[in-house]
C-alpha cells in the first residue's frame, strides 16, 4: 500500500517528459523548428519512448509542437512569425526613438551605457543568456528613453514587452550573436558621442536590431538542414 501511494504521488514518466521538453521550449534551448527526436529524449531521461510520445501529443494539443510526415515532431513555428514581425517593427520604432533621443544624451548617459556594455562583455566568457538579455535591454533603454515623442516611446516599450513574452532570449540559441552585439553597441555609442547625423544613428540602431533577427533565421535554417 505504501509503495502504491508513493508511486501515485510521484510524477508520471509522461509528465516528466512533458516538463523536460516544455522547460526547454520556454527557455529557448529548443528553438522554433527544433526536431524533437523521441529516442534521444527518452535516452536522456532514461525512460521508454512511449511516455515521450504521450508528452509530445500533449504539447501538440497545446500548439507548442507540430508533427509533420517525413519530418516528425518539432517545436511549433507559430511564434517565429510573431517574433519576426515584432523584431522588424522594433527595429523601426527603436531606431527612430534612438535618433530622437541622441541629441538629448549627455556624457553621463554615454558613460552609463558604456558601463552596461562592459558588464555585457564580462558576461561573454561565462555566458548566461537571461542576464545578458536583461543588460541588453538596460543598454538600449539608456539610448532611447530620452525620446521626446511619447507615442514612439510607447511603441518601443510594447515591442520589448512582446519580445519577453515570445522568447526570453534570442542569445540562448545564437550565443555567437552576443559578441557581435556588444561591438555594435560601441559603434552606436561612438556615433552618438561624435554628434553624427541623426539619420545615421537611426540606421545603425535599426541595422543592429535586424542583425539579431538575421542571426536567428540563419541558425534555424542551418539547424533544419542538419536534422
């Protein structure tokens, strides 16, 4: 009786598999389009394929996983389009906000942004994607928060909030992008510091945002070819 009670209290193997896969989808380790190889997951969890298949069906019912003939189970691509639209929109509005904010930034703003970027560089060797993303948002906020147009600023905030919902950190699955990102940060700061043409600053900020999106698309394309 005791053994039966303990067995009932412990999570089922199907639940274990579900939690395992769901966590990796949520934290970005399993990106949109990632192939879910049942045997491999079962091996990692030291269970049979049957409960993994049950977990996959449950995730499919929730819209997080899709199953295609000759492809198998993969993380749903539904959010990929939303992520792309959000990044493209954010590139435009954040670029504009940075341009409008630039003339109002003083030495203290520049120093604050540089301090954050240095902390981001320090994160690269012992990489923690979530922390890097937090610092990245802090860095950009220094550059766009002085924007005098509240409507544009509101759109920027909405874009960042939407990114958080869609995916905590792109850097989770394209960590190589992080190193490029901090270099581009310094280039943007140099433009602002030198009093460059506002349009040049806007285009640099826009290009910086789109480069992250391009890195994600390149990763997904490569990953699909490998699987």
